[in-house]
């Protein structure tokens, strides 16, 4: 690909990436509101659903949130019925936050039309293209998580 064509493609990708990110954040913020959760609590619940029950420290490590704030976050999710505290089967001294299946199902019901429209969008792409898209999304998530961890290690710029 000639340099100018690649530059144009990268510019389009940057613009599309920002538009995608904006739409994703606003969509999930609106959905969090429908569930009467703040966006951070909503996404933390999503992490618990995806990765399974975990301790507050593990949730902090998985999300990049401060450990102290995760305890309050779990309290809020427990209070609203999205999460329950359970004993760790491997170590009864540890407490895990576990998603409540009925509440997760309720949240998933809001995604019915989204899953349908996404399935229609996927039809445009070959299996190879879908694999490329999945690879990009996986690698970008890893990159963003690494950036988040690096950001947290930097001294605060607040004065």
C-alpha cells in the first residue's frame, strides 16, 4: 500500500475508532442508567459476569480501579441485587463477589435488539474478516489494559 494511501487508511481508522469508542461509552452509560447503576458499577458487573466470581482485590486488578473503591462498588451492587458475596470454595476465609444470574438475565434482555443488529452486521464479513476483527479487538483490549496499568503507576498530575 503506498504511503499516502496507508496514511489515509490510518486517519480513517483513527476517526472510526473514536466514533466507535464514543458510541460504545454512551450506549453502555445509557444501559447502566436503565439498570439504575452508574457506568463503572455496570462495567464491573460485566467483568464479574465474564470472568466469574472474584475477590475485591482481583476485581480491582481486573478493572484498574482502586482497591478501596471496589469494596464500596461491590456494596452498591449487592444492595441493588446484581452481586452477592459468597465464600471462596478453595479458601473459606476469602469472600468473592459473584453475579446474580437473575439480574444478569434482566440486564441481558436489554441487549436483544443489539444482538440482532450485530448479527446482521456480521453477515457482511467473511469468516477470515471476522477472525481479523476479533484479533484486533482482543489485541486492542490488551493494549488498553496495559495503558491503564501504566497510567495508574504514574504520579498524579493534579495540583
